[in-house]
C-alpha cells in the first residue's frame, strides 16, 4: 500500500500529464477561425459584448445576445470577458475554451478514480493509472476537437464543467456519513455545480439522471456503512414521476404543435426515427476514432420515413442489443453497464422531441466519457493473463493512436481554409459544407473579384445550391457575388431562392439569406431582372410567417430604403413591435424610421422612450434618446400652441 505522500505525488503527476498532453495536442488548433454558428451568435450579434465592467454592462451582457430558451448567462459572460480584454480575436477565445476543457479532463480523471476505487479490487496506484488512461482518451479523442475549437460551444464545455463538479461532489456526499457537516457541504457542491452548468447550457439539467445511473450501477442506493437508503430511493422515485409528468404534460404536447417543426425540413416523427441511426453513428465515431468520419455538417442526415425502414430498424435493434448487454453485465462489469447507460443519458435531451438539428458532434462531449469508462473492465479482463509490460504496452499504443488521431483532427481545425476544404471533401453532398467552402474561398481574397478564388467559390455555391433539401444561403451568396462582380442577375438563381424561401416557415438560415439579399439591395446592388420578384418574395414570406417579427423588419428595411414607401414600412414595423413587444431592436427601427418619415405618433414616441431608457445600460442608445427627447419636446410645444 502506498503512503499518502506517494499517492499525492501520483495524483499531481497525473494532473500534470493531462495538462501537458492536452496543450500539446490542441495548441496548434488555437490558430483557427470562427465557423458556422459562431457567426450569428458571436460575430454578427453585438449585444453580448462587454465594453465596461460596471454592473449594468455585465448584466446586459449576461441577459442579451442569442441564447437558448432558458438563457445561458454564464456562457455569455465568459464571451463578454473575452471581448473586453481581447476583442473578437479567436485565439484568446479558443484558448479559454481549451482551459475549460483541460479543467474538465481533471474532473473526468477525479470521477473515474472515485468510481474505480468503488468497483475494482486493485491498488490505488493502478486505479489512478486506469483513470488517467480514461481521462486521456476522453481528452484527446478527435471527436472533441469540434467542441473545444468551436468557439460558441464554450456553452457545452461550461455545462459539462458544472455536471462533472456536481457528480464528483455527489460521490463524495454519498461516501460521507449522512447528515454530517461534511456531507452537507458536498451536497451544496452538487447544487452549485448544477447551477453553474445551467448557467452555460440547459443540458446540465441531466445531473439527476447521471446521478441515478451512478446509483443503479455503482452505488446501489447504499450509504457508506452499507445500509440501503430508502429516503433516497423514494426521492428518485418521486423525481422520475415528476419528470415523466412534465414530459408528457408539457414537453411532448408542445413539441406536437404544428408550428414547432414548421421551420424544419423534417417532422417530429422524422426526427425521432432518425435518432437511432444518429446514435449509432456517434458510437462508431467514438469507438473508431478516425478523423475522416467526422463530417461536422450533418444537414444531409438520413431521415427514415417509417419505423419499418432499415435505416431506423437496424440501428434501433443494435442499440437495444447494446442496452440489453449493458444490463446483463451490470454485476460482473458495473463500469461497462454504467458507461452504456451514461451514453444514453447524455443524449436524452438532444435525441428527443425538441426540434433541434438532427446531429452535432459536440453532443458527444460528455457521452464519450461513458464509452471510455465502459471499456475499462472488458479490456482488463482481456489482459488479465498478460504480463504487466504487455498490458502497459497495449494501453499505451491505443492511447498514442487516439492522441495521434486527435492531433490530426486539430491540424484540420487550425486553418479555416483547410477545415472548409476537408469538410467539403468528407461530405460532398452537404449543402452547408459546400457553402462554407465557398465562403472561405471568398474570404481568402475578398477584394479581388477577378481572383481565381472567386471563380472557385462560385462553383461551390452553384454545387451547394443544386443539392436537394439545402438552405437558400448558396443562392443568396450567388446573388451577392454577381452583384459585386457587376454581372446581370440570373433569373434561375432568384427562382431557386424564391422556391426555398417559400417551401416552409422561415428558419434562421432562410431569414439570414433574405436579410442579406435585402441589405445588398438597399445598398444599391442585388437588383433582380424584375424588381417585382423581390417584392413578391417578401410579401409572400410575410403572409406565410404571421408570427415572425424579423421578416417584417426585413421587409420594412426594403420598403423604406429601396421602395421609399414609408407608410408601408411603418405598417410593417408596427406589426413587428406588436408581435415582439420586448424586442428593443424592433422598437428602435420603429422610432428611427418614424422620426425620419415624420410618421411616428406621440404614443409610440412615449412608449419607445421608456423602452430605450430601460435598455440603455451601456449608453448605446444615447443619441436616439436625445433625438427622441427633442422630438417629444417639439410635440408638446405644438400641442400647447394648439390648445
């Protein structure tokens, strides 16, 4: 048995090795750029940016910006602090995310150590080495690159930090004497960890589910003295009933509303049918860490049309077999059973009825830890008759291979052009991959329309536009590209844009495409052969999306600045404010255009003054408030003279 100092040295050495390997593998990836959702969430949105550290600015940064339905204030604050010190530079943002990932690796090591000490009959040093192997594999796996180096997924990283803190504290609390001061402190850690995670992303709400599988497969609902805790069993039973009631009474009926999936090109049934194949793909990417399988864009994922379709049935049978296997070995290999259950728990939200994208690699950030744990006991059994040297060699080779594949994937992410080209080659049928490659080509030489890069970008946009089921972003890019080049607009491209905009309720990509084309038209470019094409497109989009304030703002911009139809613009802006009364941006547009056109009424001015004053934490609206105050004073004087 090792002495306490020796154990501490071993633990410190493990921590140091994790940090060193993590920095070596990911360092070059910090040179990469923004990608995909980074642009709408961070680059194009300014509300989260901290320019001062006063309380009002911090509050505004935490509560504004593009977040989930429940808000992600701590994620926004972390981005805001990055901006305050280093602006929009990507290196510091990615370095911050890497620091969080390294912290999470230490937490995975601590959690794996605690679990193995409970399950395995092995010396402490051996347990720590096995936990180190699990943490290393999890940390450097190539699948993690698209979370660590994808700036906006700081949200996923931070949520995982909270979950891991909560679960480590949970294990300590369950190992302590019930109701002791030490146990109470650890339980407080569980709560604080959960709150921390929820501040980054709502996926941290799964902490109780993770804790439940820890109880079922490792802790056995028993206290440190071996007695079964009936109070905890009752608490989990009540929790399951409450969760089921909320799911069937609130979540599921909400997901079944027609408008919930109106902006998606798949239905609720299609999403549920697709997830068996998606989960099986995730497992393949985890077990076979080959970078070529990591496509990042999954907009062309298969959506089965029936539960009898092989694309649903075969993966589902394999997943059921995996779950049955996990249950069957729960007593012999509890870590394997726990790891399999952990994987399914990790996807309990994102592979459910919520109308999210079908697949994303970052959803496996914590799920991967479960599969890494699941391999511990089977590998230990396989190598039971091997000498220690052989066992160490085999594990070392496996870890070096995983780390090598992770390093290769990181090199891909280290350069935006290399990343765009690689992702397009890995998934040539992805409209998003083709569009992003075209955008990267333009960014490589943005001011020379005669550059070969522009011609290559045009071909990529044309390829992406021709793919079935794609977004209208490639058509938008072609329209703007032709405008910059001074070329006549293609009626075929405009017809394709109209077809894609009109096929369903407008989602973020459709709105983004329409907004970009209108902005280009307002600036004097992107003029269709027949101006009525754009007018009819905006009219149809407005009628088809009665609850969208954003489409009315886009149309109002066109009506005011291109058509010079000020009454129409004001009518659209009033509709936008009515639909989204809390939208400061819509209110600001109404005030600015109303003042410019002299069509603002007194009640709108007074109401707008109150809204702008309340939202002016960072003094961004000072010029507008001053202009509005002057206008209101003039209106009062005019009214007084009339009286």
